[in-house]
């Protein structure tokens, strides 16, 4: 009986590893956030606000241009990611908001560091400039 349960668990684990290796989504985002629309219009003021927050909270790991090459990136157990890629930019605004809000692994949650959710949306607007 244990073998019947163990084999599907192993296959499931291998599937997640393969999806991650092939560039698949290995950071699930709840549907509520996937469909969430950014309530903050993209504007120069919003992007500037996001840039200021980026310099304060994100640049040290993700780098000045979001290439994952910040001075602390080498100390992380997980890659800081390249925000300029099509795969990153293909994510919904709600997914970026969720990942910034919740964090995971080396990525901290910003619920307390940036408590105003509007500021998180400014940050999302700034992240969108990295794919241009």
C-alpha cells in the first residue's frame, strides 16, 4: 500500500522539478491574484514612485535594472530572476503584486515593509519598465 502512494508522490515531485527546469511556473499564484487588475494607472509619477521603492527595497538583490545581479544576489539560495525577460513580463500585474506582497524562500514578504498596497502597485508599474 505504501508503494502505491509513494510512486505518485515521487512522480509529482519530478514533474514540479521538470516544470521549473523548463522555465515553467514554479511559484503558484492564487486565481484571485492572477485576475487582479492594477488599480494604479501607469504614469510617470507612478513609475517614479515605484523606482524610489525599488532602490530602497529591491535593488540590493534584483539589481538596478532587475537583471538579478544586485550585490546581495550571490548570497541567495534561489536566483533573484531577470525581470527583463518575456517570461517575467508575461505574468499578470496581480501575480507580480502577489509575489511581492507574500514573498517566499529568499524573497521576503513586503506586507509590513511596504504596508500601503498602492505603493506595491507603483512598484509593479516600475517593474513593467524593465521589459522595454
